[in-house]
C-alpha cells in the first residue's frame, strides 16, 4: 500500500509547526563532497554575485508567466529525484534549483518565496552549519497570551489565523547541518518568513532541532559548563560559522512556458 507523505516524514517534524521537517544525514559524506565538486566546477558565468551572497540558477528563468525552462544537469537530477522520491511532497519532478553560497558573515534577509513556486521547498545544506530563522509575518504575531489557557504555544493546523483561538506564532530557528535536508510547506511556507542572519556567530537559543544542536556542540567539544543553562557560556548557545555554507533550494515551478524565446 502507498505510504502517505505524512507517515513517511512524520518522525522528522521539528518544532511546533507541523509542516516543517528536518532530515539529518540525508546525504552521505561522498555525496556531499561530490555535489560541492560539481558546484565549483560550474563555469564562472553561472555565478551571480549579489550584495550578501553568490548564487547559481539552474532549471531556467523564473518569470511571472512561468518557467523559461532549461533541463537540469544529471548531477542535480540525481539529488532532486532522491528528494522527490523520499519526500513524496512535490506534485511533479523538481524543475528548479537555486544554489546559494554564503561566507560566514553573509546571509539572506527574511523573505517568503515567490508565488511562481509550488508551496513546498526542500533545502540541502553543504559546508558550514548555519542557523535559519523563521519569523511570523507581521500581523500574525499575536504574541500576548490573554487567555492564560496554556494554548499560547500552539499553532493550529487549519486555515488562516483566527484571533479567537489565541494562537501565537512564535519566531523559531532551525540548525542546518551539512548533509541535511530541510523541507517546509503550507503554514511554514506561507505564514512565516525565513532568513539567515549575516553574522559569523549566530544565536542558538531558539533552535527547535535540539538533538542536532547538542550533537553539534558535542562534536565541537565545548568544555567547561556541564549543562546548557542560559548564560553559562556564550559558546553553548551559539553556532560559529567558520567556512562557507552552500545550499541547494529545490522547488517546482508548476507553470512551464513552452514557447521558449519566441520573438
Ligand atoms: O540558503 C538557504 O538555505 C535559503 C535560501 C532561500 O531561502 C531561497 O533561495 O529562497
Ligand atoms: Fe527562501
């Protein structure tokens, strides 16, 4: 029998928003290194330098009227097919991949992905760990709990924000380790903005994938304080970016403009 997507990725939900999934070790070490090799072997003209990052655009040009499509190279379809098969969340094959490269002091402003995309995004992380912040859109920050009913942390699974239910949309963060896959959709996609601060030491106190955070600190052999109490040691509450971080943002543009470059 077909296994539904929710069943398949249920164990990977992190935080309070039910449509955000973090899958550690999605790639093996050799797969990680191979992808980096391909990215850095791409011709120089593929890189577009922005103020706060560099990027490569694969799959074609995203246009209001749809995608002026270009076939993805095999080294990318290998990974997008794996994401498609294992997530079962995309309506059709992933046809667009944005590769971002961030130096330790670079980031991306809080934003919501454009309307041309199907509202599911899969992000593969390579290189340095990084913290991605999710913040509710202004207007959804109904953060004062007036009811005192203990429901203040719950984000409802249905529909648009409903003030009567005293829902609170709290900012939170996800630690993105190299080789991991982050998928978010629906509410996490449309009611929150996502971004990465352009600082080399990022705060970790809002990180919802705590296991990964502890593993990171274990692997970094932080000594001294035994616990993770607030204020004990700044290093225990932060993530230090020492090398570049590269990400692959994989999406579906449902509308493909077949009349390519017709003048
Ligand atoms: O680099 C990332 O992890 C996020 C990139 C992103 O949000 C985007 O390209 O829309
Ligand atoms: Fe984005």
